[in-house]
């Protein structure tokens, strides 16, 4: 296969869920096809190249566009594309696409917000099949954002953008070659919009071999919440849990510490730091924080998609306690692979059971580890991706 992979992000270093999905999808395709990888490079940092992506035939870095400029906001309100798409438009990417134009079998857009380049692809590469990798259902994400947005203006923006993204999603489902989603729930939801759409489930994953699970120990006195701390859903979860749930837990277990691990924490998250709450910022590796963790927590109240942070904790052999929304889309059984908690009482009950019963702690940790090894390892998922594209391209 000849694949042009266009990404809205710099996936190296792999410090977020979206970057991990991006990187390992590219790696899988590069191992079995002729892969050209184009991406928006982050401003002000080191730009990765062939050394970081040795599986690519060609690597092209394009300067990331500025987002939410007055001109883009106006275009997003009045133009044909909603703001989440307009934000990713740039003359530099258009120029790169023209220069890369060739006989590609598939053009893989690693987010639906890259749809603004589809007309140019059809013009420059009419034989290429356009596919979209849906990290989330964006209209659903925006609706949920609107429900918890902190101001009336942001609520209005969320509702309006959700409606515009919903219209775009319906259009893309009807006129594109294929779509990849993270869960069966999302596939069913999208097929309800356009029943004839070509959709495959390629789940989120984890590099299970990159983690060495540890054993139960009485020294495990840390709760870990991992995620990019500039993402609105993670900010909301960190602030809500620390302010509303953590005080009752800390009162009952005063020797425990809550650690918020993730890049780019803004003022709302930094303000949570205290004697019992640690905010790390960007870390070279999350593995050391799992080594003495009693549990990984995922107290999400908004957002969409499936959470790689859950799979990562399972790979590390640490039990997960999550909200029901946080575990959405994953093939997990509550009380077997993880525990579900919503209010303070259920969080305390779940933590008490893990801290007082080593057998239960070990059973949940082992079940989670087995699940990611057999179903959610990136090697397994990468093979599924390659086979999906080969089947789609096979003559009828």
C-alpha cells in the first residue's frame, strides 16, 4: 500500500493519548506499506524527523497553525467549515499537500478536523481514498463540554459548535472512503446517522511490553491521575475530584497522596497543589508513579472517546477506579477489570476494598493486565489496522 498519513499533531514524544494512537498507527502502517508522514510541528520545540520515525519512507514537518485567531473565529462562525476545522487550516499544509501529490492508495487523516483539506486531496490525488481516524465523535464531545462549561459564552460556543460538527460528520460519513473509530459504541452511533458508511473499530491501546507490573505492597499509598492537564475534560476532573472527593478520602487516609501527572498544567490545576496533592507537570515517564500507586483514578465527568490512561494503568499492573463515563467504550467488566465510582462514598468504598484486601487488589490488577495483553496491545491493534486497509482496498 501507498499511504499518505496527515496528522494535526507532532506525535513524538508520545506524551498524550492522541499522540500514542497517532504514533503507533503510523508505525504499523510504515512496517507494511510505503508511508509518507506529514504532521504539524509544535512551535518552539525540537521537531522530530526520520530518526524518530524510521518506519516512514518520508517525513514532512509543517509549522503548526495559530488557532482561535479573530479571523478564524469569524470564518468558523460564518464560513462553510466549523471552527474546529478552520483552526487546523494553513497555507503551509496546503502547499505541502500539493508538493506531496502522488499515486497514493489511501490518504489517512488522523482527525476529522482535517476535513478542510479533503477538497484539495480530491483535486491533487483523485484516485486516493480518503479515510478518517475518529479519536472521538467530536459533536458528542462538544455537547458534553457545553454541559459543564464554566461560562454562558462557552456553553453557547459548545452547543453551536456541536450542531455544526454534527452536520459535518454526517457529510463525511456519506462521502468518504472509510472511517476508523475507537469503540463499537461509536461505530453503532455513527451507523445510526449514515447506515451505509464504511466503519471499522480499531480500539485504543497500550505498549504492554513497556510496563513491568509490580506486586501488592503496603507501601502503595498514592492515587494517580494521568492525563494532559491542558485538556478541558482532564482539568474538570482534576479540579472536581481534588475539591469535592479528595478531602473525605484524605481525612480517612491521611497518609495517602494524590498525584496529578500530566503535561502543561494551567492555573486551575496548579492551584490544587498542597501538602497532600502533587502536580508534576511534564514527566519523562509515568512508570515511576505507578510503582507505588494503590490505584489509578479516572474521575471524568465530560469528554468522549476511550481513555488510554486506563489501559496504561492496567499494563502497569495497577487497579483502576473510574467514573462510568471514564470507562466508556472499553470492553471491561466492573469489579473484574476495574472498579466504578461516582460519589465520595463509592470512591471511599472502592479504595478501602483495595487497601484492605491484597487478594482483591491483585485479582483486579491481574485481570486488567491480561486484558491489555490480549486485546489492547498496540501490536495487535496495528495488525488489525493494516488488515482493515488491505481488505478495503481489495478488488470486489
